[in-house]
């Protein structure tokens, strides 16, 4: 009985020591991000809410025409995601008409 109790306490102590030594994330330096939102608002019109500025862009004026048969909203948001990805933005959340992006701040 005493041997089983001793083994149980030893296993418990080893488990606590291992759990305490494991760190899922370095809490001394948490990642910092900046956020942006792209909103579709019309046939080819997109609103870019970027850190420190706001832009309204028409994809047709940027040389990206919406193909025949494509849904405007889906095509425009996909094109905006490709443009944002080139600048290092990654999508975080998707709504029916807008996408939230983030990128690490150095």
C-alpha cells in the first residue's frame, strides 16, 4: 500500500514538473499585429480600411475586370485578398461583404 502511494506521488510530481516546464508560447514577447478591413460595396467597388488611411477603389480602374458569369461580390473579395496577400496581409475573419486581415508589426 505504501509502495503504491509512493509511486503515485512520484508520478504526480513528475507530471507537475513536466507540465510546468512546457510553455506553449513565449509570453515575454507576444506578437503584435495591425489590422485592416476590405469591404465590398457595389459591382466593382471596394473600401479599404487600412491602418492610418481609407481608400475606395474600383477594380475595373485597376485593370481587373469582373469576368462574365462571375458573382461580383465573390470575385472582388477574392481579387482584394490576392492584392492584400502581396503586401503581407493574412485573412483572419470573413463576413458576407467584408474580410478582416492582419499582419505582424515589426
